[in-house]
């Protein structure tokens, strides 16, 4: 390529490098470049003056290829690459008018070309057409593909195979894209469904919030294409997460939720269970099955979602992972993720502004959270409540987050439903081909304000002047079709009249209250369970196991593969495990915990645990996964219990709380027979996921009419480590505790931890379980349990009484929970205080009042005091007063009320802690 030596820029250097590769091995470069170089070498070979035959059979002489033409060949290549890289900046994706000039630099002059070159034939046309072509042909094609109603972003992708696949899809298929008449009718039908439904609600329920889809009606044909094309490619389940905008329309026209149920919700003709408060109609979820036009059966699930935008995202992908693990993991020759398609529907302001979007996107390719790719669909209203898009992000596009995982982005004009259908088709095909995330950014508008009673012209008067002139999506598409002579207007009018008639009839039935609200059927596995009743919490079920199971699990935990070398410290851990499971030593915290998991695995159950540092344990106590000291190979001990065992998944997570906790909640939501655990590095770090705790975990039954058995391990305890490493904020969970919604525990023995974990899958219902897990207690010689506490007939102890104090002498009873018990016990034993009894409350909620009263009955004349190491305004005291007012105001020993959970100074902590213990044993 010596003729290119005068082109001194990076593009030429890149092409020179490609040419050298081509010369050495032609198939090492992309096929389009192979063709280009073939044409280039042809011109070199036959470019000199050589006799050829003209059309009359007469010999003539061709002119050699000039240096000027060769230079222009390269510039045409640059132009083609320029359109691929920057064409999206010039695309016509805004239905409200011209876009802001982003200076795409795609004029001919930007490439040292001119209009006089338009009819010149260039070999570079091979890049686009597979043949030489005039510059006019090349530019026309590139403009149609890259600067029309779709803006394609994909050139930043580093995988050449992926980029080549996308280029061929885009340039070959879209260049010749023309839907069949049946496909056009399908699009129109879905637009008609969307528009008519919104018009009807706007007329009949005037003033009621519904968060209309108007302005973005193309969402409905878009989802229809995704589901139908996905089904053709093997998708059997689609799981959707979305906020409130357009949710009712999606529920009825995609999920096929009966209109009468929606109208019942507008009329609030709803029957609630005893412990159910429900949520507004545009937050609720739904499950259904549909049949595609091709006869494929697809299960659909729309996840419930609160007003906290994007909070549902990790829940969706966690749910999808569980479905793939459980239902599609055993089909030979099939990727288990292909049959389950997650679709996340975003708003433009939310996808750019909510940090959870980044967390979930970053999780997408990690082994712990991989789901085979998510289809992201942005309903881009170009506004966030009242905030203009210029003020709600620094990036050009709201979807730029996709670039961090090399996901392609398709920007599309929402007023062109055929273009929307095309990009959704390609998006699904891409996901199924590469099992990676893909983003579709549908630029549209919002006809009304944030809700239907809001006045948007207060803040966007010019924008809404344009919106007021817009036809709805159906009428606009119908106008285009009739102008093209492709559809009779009477077809659309007939469709609209039929649907409106059906809606009128259904509404009349609701007005007459002839319909009862019927909830969708729960998953088959969940149907085997029931809701809890108060009597379930008077005593936990038996959860002990046989000695044979203990030995079986112990063998797995204390064995190594042949030639698997570990550090000396791990050798000591394994030796201690052998002694524990042989009955020579009592069970420490680690052994009790791992035995719980192993016993469930031996029953064929799934155990999944994630969080930062969970394999080793933040405090180096767990060692569930061992590392070979020379090769760093890993050994998951609990994966080798025996044939037929369940799967043990334990993953160190990325540095995220919100996203990871939500993911595990979603996983537990899908599989009632899996023990799913999330562990915080320190308990206080859980407050980074407070939205998930408030909106999903605590309210899962009350708001969403669902059950969930997620376990949260939150390291807690005052040991002088400062305000961020002392408290897991138990008061926050106890404030949220009511109506038997979740377990909140702070336990003191390995055996109780074992039974607490097994109880999660033993009860005929599921509840989230929040444990204030220990730190220093992990290695305390006092916090141990004998093997007998794990055997058949044993169970979780909500309370543990005092076997040391003399009931006849007791003048004071200390009620407490968690680690401080062992400090009180140590004082009691050293001072031989048989006149002070200590009762452990191992479970705070549901509060075991009857059990506590039974313990206290032994000490009728004694003073009863609550002792906690947390400040008085934190911890458990307020909750104890609410649940057990009989204790009396002022009967508390705690740190002084404080704005911060703990001091940052060890010396002050030590004095405070010692003072608490002294107060507890002091007389009046």
C-alpha cells in the first residue's frame, strides 16, 4: 500500500495494518475489507496502460489509477466509517422536530470530497454493497441507514465478531427493510389497542392518575415484536420490569390482563387479605400466558414496582436467573438463559440518573449475576417530571450507560412504528445470538404532565405547544399507510369501534359490581405453600437432623482433593472441623452455619449466598471456598456432599449493596425451595439498599401479595470499631416489623443459627429473615453448641432462659439479645450472681411474648430490665416498649441517646461498655 504513504493520519495507519494482515492471511480481516483489498489490488494490477477490448471489440488503452483517485478511495472509506461511528448524531430520532446540532462532521467536504465526485465509481463501495459503487449510491445508502429515523451506536464495541454481525444486520437488512402488509396490520392493530385504551380511560376516569402512554404508544407494538420474535428464537418466558408510565397499557395490551380487573381497580372494588394493604393499580404486577401469531406459547410476568424508579431492575434479573437455574438447567444442547428473556423498561431521566441502573448493568456479565443479556427499552419522553433533558444528564444520550458493557444502542423515532419494530427485532436477535445486554432508546414525548392532573405548560410551554399539534400514534401511522396506498382507513376505524364497544360493556359490568376481583394464579411451586397465621409463631417447627447427615456434611467440609495444597492456617481449620464433626469439640459458629447449608443441600435443596467476601467471610471465619496455595484453583467443599445433592452457589459480589440485595430478593421470589442469603460486609452497609428493604423486603406480603424467604446477614455488635462498623441499625428493621411480615433475630449460639436457617425452608410459608450476625462471637469459646443441639427433635429457640440463677433468690431479670448476653453472662459467672437472671430474646419479631412471660413467671417479684449496648434511641428499646409495655418505662440500660450509633474511640467505647455491665448488675 505504498501509494497511501502520503496520508499521514491514524486512519491510514490502521488501514495499512489491516492490509498487511490481509497480505499474510486474507481471512484474518473482515469480509468487507477482504473485498476492498481485492478491488484495490485489482486496480493496481490492471491500472497501468494495458490493452483491453471495448464494447465494439476494438482494442483501447485504460488510464492508470491516479494518486488523486487513490486518495479519494481512502477518503470514501473514512466517510463510510464516519457514518458508522457518528451517523447517529445526525439521525432524525426526535418526533418533535430537529435535534440539537451535535456536529457529526459527515459532509463531503469533511472528507476532502466534493459533489463532483458523486458519480465517480469507488472500490470502497465494497464496504457497503459488496461491489464497487458511485459515491452517490454510497452516500444515499449510508444516509438512509444511519441518519434516518434510527440512530445506530455500536462502533465502540471491542468484539469484532459482534460488531461485524451488527453491521451486516443494520446495513443489509435495514437498507432493504419493508414489512409485509400483515406485519403492518399487526403494528396498526397494536397501536389501535394502545390509543383506544388510553382514550377510553381518559374519558371515563377523568382526573384519575393512570400515567398515560400517550406519545409513546409505539411501546405496545415494540413489546409485541420482542415477544413474538423472541418466541421464534426459543424464548418461553418474558419477565418485564417497568415504572408506572404506560404500565396499565402494558398490563392490558401485552400481558392480557382482563380489562374488567383494571376497571375494578379504578373503582377500588378490591377485597384484601387480613395482612394485605395493596398498592396503587399502576404499581402492581401480573402473570399470564399468551399465544403468539405463530402458535408459540409464552409465559409473561410483569414485576410489581414501587414509585422508586428503577428499583425493580435487580429484582427482575435475579428472578430470571432463578428461573433459568431451576427450569432450564437440564436441557441438553440448550443455553439455559435463552428461554428466559428479561426486559427492563426505563424512563429517560431515570436510566440516566438512578445509580441502580449502573449497578445492574455492571453486574450483567459477572458469573454470579449473569442472565444471558437483558433487553433495555427506554421510553424517552425527553423530560423528567418537569426537568428538561439538558438539566438531567451530562451525557448526550440517556442510554450512554450501555457503553460500559459494550452493549449496542438503537435510538429510534417513536413516531415511526416500523422503525421501532425493526430495532426491537434486531435487539431480540442480538440478545439470543450473543447473550448480552442491548439498549433501545425510543425517543417520543409525554402528552400530559407527569400525571394527568399535572399542567406541563407551567414549565415546558414551547415543548407542549409542539405536542398539542401531534397526531396520536395510531392516526399518524394510519395516515402514512393510506398516503402510501397500503391500507384502507376503514380497517382502522372498524378496529377502533370494536374495541371501544367492548370496553363500554365491561365498564358497565363494573359499575353494576357484577365482577369480583380475582388475583392472578401464583406459580405452581408457591401454590404448595400457604400464608402464615399467628399460631405459627408460638413455637418453631423441628429442624434437627440425623447424626448420619452431620457426618456426611462434616466429611465434605474437612476433606480436600488429591494434591490440593492449602496454607497452614487452612490446614488448622480443616483439622478443627474434623474434631468438631467427630464430636471431640463443640460446634463453633462457622461449623454450625456450614452444617445448616450442607444439611439442606443433602436434601436436594438449593443454597445461594452472595455478598462482599462471603466465600472466606469478612472476618475469615467461613472458608466455604478454599484456594490452592500454588495455583489459586478453588475447591467448594459443600459441592461434594454426595450424589443427588442440591447446588451450592456462593459468590463474592461486586462492591454493591442495593443491586445485589435486590437481585437476591428476585432470586428468592422465583424459587421457594432455595435458601437465598445476602450478607453485608458490615451491617450498617445495608443502609445503601434501604429502598429495597422498605419497598420490597418488609412489604412483600402487604404491598405485593407475595412471599419471599430472603435471609439477610448483617454483622452487628459494639466492639470499638466506630460508628460505621458497630450497628446494623436493628431499629430500622423493627420499625418496619408488623403483621408477622418478617423475622428479625439476634442469636447467640451456632445451633440457633443452624435452626434459623433450616426453618426458612421448613415452614409451610416464606418470610424474609434479618439476622444481626456476630463478629467477635464468631470465635468466642463461649458461643459454641454441642452436637446434641443439632440432632432430630431440636428446633429454633425464640428465647433462652437462665439455668444458672436461683429463682428463689432472683431480684433482677435482665432481658437482652445478641452479643451483650455473653458479656452479662461472664459477669454473672465471675461474680456468682445467682440473684440476677438473664433471659435471651433470640427473635425480636415476631415477638415471642408468651415465651418471655413463661420465663418471667419464675421470678414474680423481680425487677425486669431491658439491657442493650446500642444508644437508647436506637437498638430495640422502642420496639420492646411497643410489643411488651408491661416492662414499664425507664426499665432500660443502654448508651445515652445519640445521633451517631457509636463512638469512634476505643477508650471511650471500653468505658461505656463496662459501665453498661456494671449498671445491669447494680442494685436499685
